[in-house]
C-alpha cells in the first residue's frame, strides 16, 4: 500500500489561486465614490417618493367633480359595503394625502383620511433638546365620529376620505374637510385659523344627511391622544401631565396625576389634555358635552426607561342631532399652558393649570402670578425670583419675630417650670396645671410660637405649586442653570441612585445647607426650652432628628425639581437666617422680656375658652384620680 505524503506543490497552487480570486474581487469592487453616489441616488429616490405622498393638497371642490372611473361591479361592491358613503371612496381625494397650512404660530397638517389633524407643530417653541414642539405627530392622536345610517350600518369617520379645500375669510384661513355622499350632501369639519392665535374655531356640520343618518342610534365622538415627551426629566414632566376638565359651570376636576384613572361627567365645558407646559384643549362653544367618559393611562415607568410618551388620554361623548343633521360649534386649543395666554379666551382655561386648591390657588392667582409678572417684566428671571423672595420674607418677618419671642419667653421660664415639675413629680396632672398657670400669667405658651409658623404654610405650598407651573421660567437661564423650569445639573452620574437620580443638582444642595443652619438656630433654641414630660414623646430628640432629616429630604426630593423652586428656598432660608440674627442680637432683649413677664405675672390673667376648658378637664381628671386612690384604700 502506497504511503500518503504532504504535497507542498498542491498547497502552493491553492494559495496562488485563492490570491488571484481575491485580486479579481478587489478590482471589480466599487470605489468609495461609487458607493456614496449610489447611496445618494437611493436617498433622492426615497425623498421623491415621500414628497409625492406628503405633497400639500390646496384645491377647491370644483377640482373633484370628475370621479374615478369604476366599473359597475366595483360600484356595486362599494355600495354594498358602505352604502351612500361609497361616493366618497370614488373621489380622487380618497387617499392619505396631507393638506399643509402654516400660520404665525402653527404648522398644521390635515389628513384626508378621517379629516382631522395629523400634525400640530408649534413654530415658536422647542424642547429641551432643541427639537420643535409637536402636540400631534406620528399618529399619536385620533379623532373619530361613530354614527348609524338609515340602511342599518355603523360607520366611523376615521375610515373615510374627506375632500379638502382652503379658502380665506378676511385675514383668517378656513380649512374645510368634507366627507361626501354627493356633491351637495356631506359631513364637514370646518377649521378657521386666525393670525397669531392658538385657538382654532372648529365646527362639525352636516348638510343633506337627514335621510342618511339613523337618528334613533347614538352618535358619538371619540378623541384620543398620547402626550409627547418634551422635558429633560420625564418623571417630573409626567407629574404635571394630567387630564383636567371643567363642568357644571365652575367645577374643575382632574384625573389621576400618576396612575391610571377613569371618570364620567356631565355638562362638560372643556377638556384639557395637559402635557406639562403645553396643552390640547377641546371646548364646547355652544352647549356643554353630555355624559363624557374619560380615561387617563400612565405610560411612564421610571426615569431610566427612555419613553417617548407620558400618558394616553381618551374622551368619548354623544353628539346631538338637530332636525336630523349635525351642527356642533367647538374650539381647539393647541398651545402653551400659560396663564396669560389662556386667560385671553375668557373660558376659564387657565383653571387647567395646577396652581393649588382653595386658598393656595387664590394666593398664586391674586399675588404671586401678578407680582412675578411685574418683576420679570424688567428684571432677568433669576433676579426676579430673588427679589420676589426678599419681598415675601419681609412681609412674613413679623412671623419670625413672634416665633423667636415665644422661644425667648420659654427659655426664661424654663428654670421655674423645671422646678414645678420637680416639685410635683409624683402628680403629673398637678404639674401640668401649674405649668399652664405659669405660662398663662407670663403670656408665654408653646402654641404661641407654633401658630405664627402655621401662617407660613399657605405661602410655602402656594410657591411650591407656582414655580413648577410658571411657563415664564421655561428655558430661562440663571447662573449655571440653563432652564429654571428644570433641574440644574452640574454633574452627570454614570449610574442612577434610587430616589435621587443620575445627576447632581447644585441649587438643592445649597438650599439643603441653608435649611440645616436655619433649623440648627431655630430648632436648637426650641430644644433648649422644650420640657420633657413622662408619658410624652421626647420632643427634643425628635427636633434633633428633624435638623438632619429636613435638609436630606430637600437634597433628595428636589434634585429633579425645577431649579427656580430650589433657588427660592435657598434664598428664602438665607434671608431667614439673617432676619433671625437681627432679631436675636438687635431687637429682642431678654432682660426686658423677663421684666415684662414679671409684670404680667402680677396682673390678673383671664383665661380664654380653650385655656378654661383645658383647666376644667385637668381638674376633673385630678378628682377622678383621687377618687380611684380612695377606692383602692
């Protein structure tokens, strides 16, 4: 048997052949210039196709008189499928062509199919990433009317082509979208656009359809929309994205802020699909909407997931026939959620902005909005915040004076109160009675320091609602903050800290430091004067914890909040520290306070109703205790 040997010549031959093949492939491969030219040619071809599909349709109804030529079988098939509305499907407008209209504030695109807006672009605004603001885009919105016909069909307007036409009414542009059953019978969506105006006059009218509609069957309007993300922090934006509606003349209600929700309401005057700083609002101009079913679904999971939408809203309600026809006058607002702009329409649309309920909203609307509007009219926005903060603190400085005066009195009385508690350490009720008597005669009480502090809460909460909703602060810079309506990141982290985020904001840090020193001054004083009582929580220890807990809360909670709000708290606490030092060192003299207390003790002190009731309750409790002790003996 012959032995197999390694054939070197064969190997060399195969290598040469392989090399020749590679050389031939290289010579025949296209050059980089040829590849780039091919890509450009393909891109041009794609753009030409898209241009043809999206070409603006600006014509009059006369251009559509000649219908498509269909054979009899096709016409019968359409007639059997949609009845009288088969006519609309034979028109040249039976397509998805877009009609584009531009105004000072809008770039609008109307879809022939369904007759409603396919795109709403606000020309004067961009988002955090310099991308134009779109309220409607990429099929995030649907507008449909479901109706019955006399031949027992149930049809949807979103399935049919509308014939577009554009005319002028003075300076206004009128866009008419008609769903036709003949040249003289149709359902029309009419949009009238005014120069430099975010409100669109919108009407739904029919002509010659009284014999086509089945008026015994309900006709309903269904409006859906997903809110497009516009802000840097999607969770923060989502917190202020909410369905709001006005009903029964002056009642304002809202669906859930963070979770899913649904409600039904009657006599609804308008529906606002608010998405933070921008809103899509449907208004009933003639008569309120009846039996409106609304839903809101949250689409945001957390900050780490890059979500395009925040919420999806739906609303559905019946329309009323009038003599077998439709005639509903509406309004469509697409624009900024700005109080100044919304107020111009005198429909209470500014109530869709969450200024706070009750007295908090009143403070914002009556005081802070006009004050900030005045200051920002001639000052940079960051400086306007500082000046407004100074004015607020000056007005509330008497509250700090009352608080510190109460603390000074309690500090002076502490040795005497400690002696009373030691004397009656075996009789807690008696000790409490004597303590209250001393405090009452001296005109000092722990509550006298708390009550003035409670007066600051409405102001605190009102400003907490004001800054995040102040449209004027949007994309206005100050120092290192490039947007006072968003967080002022000075450091982006390569990871996410739970409850804190993936960045470090500086203004919350400064505010937390200022709060720490302010609480160290005020709470430290209270701890020195606060007595410890058996059976009661150790208030001194609780206050000690609060000194550290409150700044930590500010640091974590406000890291993703509007930097304008953190700037306010930083300046506010700095001013509070200054006011406290002035009061302590230059206004309140403890010797004089002690002298006044001694004088007050010598005067007969009449108890108020609350003090008398508390004294009587303690006396009854003491009597019951003594009776129980006698019974045991």
